[in-house]
C-alpha cells in the first residue's frame, strides 16, 4: 500500500492486491488483509481481504452492539452465503466483474465468504477487531483445522438456496 501524502492518505493499487493474493497462497489460512485502519481499536475497521481460491472462512455471525459488515467486491469471483440458524442457505450472492458488488450483512446473520477464484473484497465493520469476542461460529460448520473442511467447502461452492449440508 502506498502513502500518498504527509497526511497519510492511503492508496491500494491493483498491483498491491495481486501481490498480497500471491502472498496468501503460502499461508495456512490462504488469506491476508491489507489494513486501511491504523489500529485494531479504531472504528470502523477497514481492510481489503485478499484470498486465494482455497481459503475457507467458517460461517459465523456477529451479535454484539448492532454489529454489521459492509462488503464491496474488488477482484476475482466469490460467493457470499447467508445461512439460517439451522445451516440452510437463505441467500447465495455471486460477486464478480459483471455480478453483484456490495452487500451489507446485518447483526445475527450467519454468513461466509467463499472464493470461487483468487479474489479480494473490501470490508468495513462498525466494531473493534477481537476474534475471541466479535463473532460466533456456526456449530454446524467445521472448524478450519478439522477433517471435514474440504467436503464442506466444496459443498458451499455449489449449494443452492434452501439446501443444508449433510455429511456423507
């Protein structure tokens, strides 16, 4: 990311995003944020999440203080899945060059971001970042380190509205 002037204006170029996506491929979680905010205490939080095509983000929700996320497409193709409490899909939103570009996810909505290719999205969150308290993971979705992740991740890529994952 480039600093534009002495007042710390920030610029994130396509080259910056592509470089970070390449970097993400070597990391365990297969994603890296480019932070726009200066501190994890700053509100709102602002970052570009750069992901390789095989980055699994476990479905989760945010239940604190009317917490929301505004997600804006940057590059590649991805799905935003919104789930019901039982794990069935209530919305399947395709993001891409000729597809949807912006979605706001409200408090208490289980959701996941599913890369269909190497991709990036810009996120604005009205909260401080604290992974131990700013989200609740879905009990019906596998943890990132569990054996069932590959099957669940593949299912998310093709699942339709109304479907619920059933392990084989």
